[in-house]
C-alpha cells in the first residue's frame, strides 16, 4: 500500500527507503500489518506528515506496536553491534562514523556541541560545524579543546511513563530527538547509576507537562526548561532537532509586548529562527495548542501538531470505547448469521 502514495507523488524514494530500513527485519505478516496501519495513519494526514523523517518516526511507533518483542530484540542486537568506521573520502578528507546506543550518541553530541558553542562565544573565527569537528578530534586525541563544558552539557531526556517504569506497560517510552525506544532499553537507561531522575507532572487529560517537579532561583531558566520538555523538538514541521539545541523564541516578539512565558515561547533551531524573518516566509506557532503553520514564499502552507508527552486519557478511553463498539457489532453480526 505504500506504493500508492509513491505513485501519487506524496512520498519520494528517499522517504520509502527510510521506511524500508525500519521494517526490513520484520517477517512478512508483521510488515504487511505495518503497511496497512501506515496507510490508514497517512490517509488524511497533512502534507508535513509525508516528510521522510516524520514518516520514519511514525513507522518506528507502528513497529513497536506490531512487534514489541522483536523491536526490543533488534534494539539489543544493534546495541551489541556498535562500531567505529573510517571511510576515506575525496579532497583529502575522510568520514569517521561511530554507531552507538541512541542515548549515548545524543549525550556525546550534546557535549561536543556545548564545547563548540563556548569556543564560538570567544570570537573564534571557525563556523559551528568546523568547531564541532575540531572539538571531536581534540577530545579523541586527548587534547584540551580550550574550554570547560557547561554543567548540563551532556544531558539528554528519556520520557518514561510511570507504568512503563514499573514494568506494568511497555509503551510510551521516547528519547528526545530520536523517537520511540523499547521500554526495556528505557528502563536500563533509567536505572543506570549515572542517570538523573526528574519528576515531570503531566495533565492526564491532555498529556502535556505542567510542572517540572522542582524550583529554580532564576525563573527564566525554568521557563526555558519547561518549554524544552514540552516541545522536545524544533517547532518547524519537518525539523527534528532536539529542543535542547534550539533557541528559545518569543512567539509574540518581546519588542511588541510579548511576555517571557511558557505560553509565549517555543524552541526553534538557529536556521529556522532566522528563516522566519526572511521575505515571503510566515511561521506561526501556538504554544498552548501545539499547532505550527508555515507558509513558504511559493505559497505552500504546512500545518503540524505537537505530539503530547503522554497519551491523553480521553484518547485511550475513545480507543477502548471504539474497540468495545466493534466487538459488540461483531458479536451482533455473528448472532444474526447463526440465527439466519
């Protein structure tokens, strides 16, 4: 069924390859199940849902739902196959790629990024990409990159619902900037002796965070942190840059009377922060409802909705009600058939 949107031009070859990479190790029945569920999910989805990164993330969630045991086994096997690879390139350059567990890779990138940004603040003439590459080389070679990392440079966030933390459920675990991860892996990360616990209170009706479960002397820092926990990624529909690497942007400009608050702020990566001021671009984000609307210079409009940190209870109830209704209809049809 994935071929239909490809023929219609909704999904390109790159997006299809991203899907196949996720489902490649499933058996045929499970793959067909994911194919059917994906087609239903994307049938009435907005155009932004067809972005390759968004489709891949949807497929990861569906694979976790269809084959949770296999998902965990494949994650464990992939983590056991971590490796370092050197690929010679052109123009006297080579690529050094390391395959690591997602949470460790995110922590490594966060530390390198923080060191690079601190050097940039010292009026270093290199670009941020150059600084990240040079800092990585310095760290691997045992050299001092020239500055100390901020206290929270290597902090990443893993969202684990209470029932998953207690092994009652295996659903709802996500890693910031990556997406769903198997609950057993999340619990292993959570119980690592170097992990720091933080209570995040969520509204059970909406699934949105309302409190970080702690206080800070500087309210501005608390506001930025709550926004990062709530939004998790850049608010642009096709961008999955983690919020911890984004600017805190006032949706209503401070100069125009906008308040510095959770309800007037959202994370935007530096590129998209600057993009919204370019001629022809319009990017509006509603922090309260989690809706982003983007209009390009060519007149195309994209709309995206923020995923809640937890699945809202009313959505779960609607699912249960629908399941009961389908079951009752099936029983009724079976009774009518037997009577006929």
